């Protein structure tokens, strides 16, 4: 599958609250590929790939669940090496 790819940085209260596990569950439900991981500065990084509407749904669900405002989204090139969605460390 090819589609859209986004690099996303979530800030705020996103570590120690189950954000990565929830992101994993939502991304899998939306049939997205990519990764999610904590960053040393307290933010969370996601790379998501899939159909644009599915990516938007995933971001919206995370924002609603955790009250995250204004994640930083950057368009990136689709990478076929991501064949599923994973939590990385």
C-alpha cells in the first residue's frame, strides 16, 4: 500500500499516561503503519503512514483522548519499510 506519511510531535502530558499504547491501538484500528516513541524532552514522536482520512482520524482520536492541542505535523516521504505499527524505544 502507498499513501500519505506524516511525522508528528505531540507535546503536553503525553508521557506516563498510556499515550503510546493508545496511539498503537488507534493506529492499528485505522490500519496505519509506522512507529510511536517517547523522546527525551518529554514529547512523543509518531510516524504514521496510510490513507489521509485514516491518519486524520487517528490524530483526532488521540487529541480527544488526551487533550493534546496542536501537534506538530510534517509531511514526509512514504517509507515501505514500515509494514505494521509499532511502539519503539
